[in-house]
């Protein structure tokens, strides 16, 4: 069962990165060696590129280890 917070952050990440769907985002992720990632802190939507299995990663905005890659958020890794 997915976490509603993960789902909300995944939707936000898709929007920020300009994809039309989770499928379009995952197609990009699995054809590249990097993945969009988003900070999981409630008040931060910082994004960057990280390894597809990144969880947790360092957020340059909050200075916390709260970045999570899209494929992890989607439950694929």
C-alpha cells in the first residue's frame, strides 16, 4: 500500500518536471542513469537529479537527508 504523502510528492514532482504522467516520467528514468528527485519535507519541494534508487539523499535547500527519487516514490525500486 502506498503512502499518501509519497503519492502527493510524486504528483508534485511530475508537475514540477513537466511530465504529463507517471508513465512518461518512468520512461525517462529507466532510459537514463539519473532520476528526478524531490525533498520529502512538508514545506520544501526542492528537486534535483539523483540516482534512481536514491532514498534518502541530501536536500540542498533544507540541508537534510530527505530527497527521494521518483522511482522510489512510485514503489518501483
